C-alpha cells in the first residue's frame, strides 16, 4: 500500500503518545528506519527501541511526533497534528524512491557491497533548513564530536525544551537571526562562521529554499564565501532533501581518495570521485561514508580499513592548509579508471 491511511495497529503501537493523527505509510522503494535513523539523533530527536521521537514547533506550539517500522516494511507515524506528521514524513524521505540509484550502481566497484547491505538507507532530513545551515557551519574543519557540541549549545540557547521528552525544538532562522555573531562565538563557533550564520538567517528566506529549483538554491547559497562544497552538500541532503549534491571534501571521502591513489588527497579529488555518480552524488556520499565505517567499501588491493591506510599515507604527506574547508593536493588518474569499472 502506498500513501497513508489510518490504522488501528498504528494506534495500538502509539498508545502511549497523545497523538490524534496517525498514519500507516508504505515507503516508495526500499527503506529501513533502523538503518536510516541509527545516527540521526540530536537535541531535537532520538531513536531508541525502534522508535524515532522528535519535537517540532508548529504555529508556535511544541508538538511530538513518532515513527516506527513494522516487520512488513510499513512505517507507522503518529503526531499531534497533520502538519507535524507531514514534516516527519518529509524528514524520513518516505516518498523519495531511490531504487534507480540502487539499480544503476549495484555493480559499482566501490559501492556494490554497500548497496547490497544498506539498500534501505536514506539520509534523515532535519526539520528546518536553518538547522542544516547551522550544522554545516559547525562542521567545518573540526571533529564531528566538537561540531555537534557547538550545535547543541546553540540549540539550547535559541530553542524551547519539551519537558515531557527533554527534547528541544529545531532551531528557526528567526531565533538564530536574533543572536549577534558575538553571542554565537561565545558558544564555540568561529567568528566568520558565526557572522555568516546570522547574515544568512537575516537576509534569506531559508525555509522557502525547499520549494526552489536546486540550481537557483545553489547559486544563492554559494554566493556566501563560507558555504563551500561540503557545507552545501550538508544543506542539500539534510535541509533541502535533494540527492544531487555530494559531500565533496568530507574527510572520510578524502581518506578514500588517498587510498585509491596511494597518496594524500584533497577536496577536488573527492569532487571528481563523486562526479561519477551524477545526479545521485549526495546519496552516493552517504553510502560511501557509511560503507567505509562498516568495512563495506574497500578499494581493490587494500589490506585493512580505509582509515588505517589513509592514516599511513597522511603521515607521509607534507602538511599544508589550502583554505577554510580542506587541505592537501594530488592527481586522480587511478581513481577515474576504477570508477569506470561498474
């Protein structure tokens, strides 16, 4: 069954939730809530015991919404309003069938194993584009743990907390724009990134960008110097819900490129790798990075993990910083040959 309908089983599943709106949705194409939501938790949502719980701010009210998946693949949704339920459905990408991606790259030299093992994986989106902008700016040039800590401090500063779940409302551009760059700097974000966050929240209608053509969206955001290729990839995947812009320059992809080439790589090398996946570059980024972490992506002849091999190569490379996003430089001829082997 495609679409949504009320279902008594869904009501029983969410009996503990004060949620008058309930739906049963059959996702378009393969979908695994467990795979997709496994690492999606933040201050606004959590995944525990097979249930994704989140808080949304709807017309100034904090509303709870939940999702769980049955063994037949059906996803049961429950929320306190139709608007909160529609938002959760968008975040889970239940109506965005990625079967063409799975079929096109099933025999890809790098992605084949990951696609077979992770075919139900879809990147979970954030409730607001503003949140994705905050995440993108926090994630530049620092560790993931430090980036999430800064993001959490900013959310605690601007968002309301739901006492029943201890979750916070997703950050909005209005509340982020009310802060001064100096205030955001005190929460840990570097000055230029703090200034960019405030400026974009005050001058762009960020949430409207979800309804704009992706090319126009890209032009608007890329005019901002602090939005590099990786940052726009985060906003595209987690904020706008589009799969065509990859996480070019992600350190995990740079490590993969280094192992493919036998020497250290840079952002441009990862961009050339993702060009092979065309309109699916964003989704390919997610599958490559998840596959690397799970040992499903390993270049031919690579003994040991990608991370260990890349660490050895990095130790042999000269250290040089080439900009605000990423560092290093090499050529990519061997990688192009490998990418064509699918």
